[in-house]
C-alpha cells in the first residue's frame, strides 16, 4: 500500500518551455502532497505544500509564479515549471500523506529528472 | 528552526559487518522522526517512524532507536543490497506536517 507515482520519470526540454509533472497517489487519498527538489549529492529541499482544493504554500525563496502547483483531486497534484531554464534542471520528487491518518509519514514518488537545454 | 545532522557522511562496510548510523536533531516538540532509504535516481522509500524517546522499531536487518536528541539506525549483518543513502527527517511543533531532512549517510556494503 501507499504507492505514489510520478509522470514523466524524465524529461528534456528547451530553455523557455514549460514542463508539467504529475504526482498521483495510487491506492490512497491524499489531502496533502509535497513537492521537493534534489540536486546531485544533496538532500531533499521542500519547495511547496499542496492541499487539495486550495492554493499551495511555497517555501521561502521558491518562486510561485515559476513553479505552479495544482492539487485538483485527492489523488493528483501537478507541478508546472514555467519558462524553464538550465538552472531549473534537477530531480523533482513528490510525496503524499494518507488522508485521515493519524501518522505523519510521507510516501514518496519515484522522482522526475528534468534537464533543460 | 528544525535541524537534522547525520553522521557519518559515508560508511563502507564488509558484508556481515554490523554498524550504526546516527541522526542528531533539534526540533521544538517532536511529532515524528523518520528514516528513509534512497537508491540512486529514485525517490525515498519509507522505513520507520519513531515518535517518542525509548521507542524502537525493526525491519529485517534494520533497527531504529530514538532518544531525546538523536536516533540510531542499526544495521545487523548487512548485505550488498543494503547499499543506499539513508535519510533521516523530522517534523515538529513549529513545522508540523513538513519534513526537515538531514544530508544522508551513503552506505556501501562490499561482498
């Protein structure tokens, strides 16, 4: 149980284009999903918290107009990197908390490798 | 601000050589300490949650323990397939719901 998927697993795009990454909870409902980015040999850095039906909460220093997050249902959150540039190249990982659970575990997706040329 | 420090940064073991990884934390009102395993190019895989000092949890060759200031991940008789990066994270009173991660310990187990 508690499986999270991401699509695509990797994407290469040209500078200036937008890229959408999907995060789905496959066998549970998630009121809250999280988006992280991870640079090589570094740990995970939280970008934003996504709550179903409401606006995402962004961490300090993360541009909300550049990283658009939509959490339209209890099983799907999307991250759109707008006007991507080479410095946006990174490993993007989503996680989800089980709706109604009294525990605080987050279950992670497999990640999406974004390369901007 | 919550802080998590993991040590060592890297650990190389021979197969069967037991050892421990350390996670020191500072958090206001701990609401959970989590251990994850991450393989290269993949997302973290959930291992354990610990909530209060004295708590212990086991899974196969892994055992996690918790005190008021740190957590240990003990690996007994490791195998090469245990090679991975092990991440520790906390959530607490001022940041409840969000995870603050340590930098991880890269474990390599040689046959």
